[in-house]
């Protein structure tokens, strides 16, 4: 999935933040 779209990068960043946040947060 190498789609260079503005939203793609945003989603990637959001996914990373969510994963990191989820790990830190007990959820």
C-alpha cells in the first residue's frame, strides 16, 4: 500500500500516535 496521499500520511501518524498512546494508556 504505497499510496502517497495527504490523508495517508495523516492516517499513518494517527495510527502511530494511537498505538503509542494505547500502550501507555491502560485503555
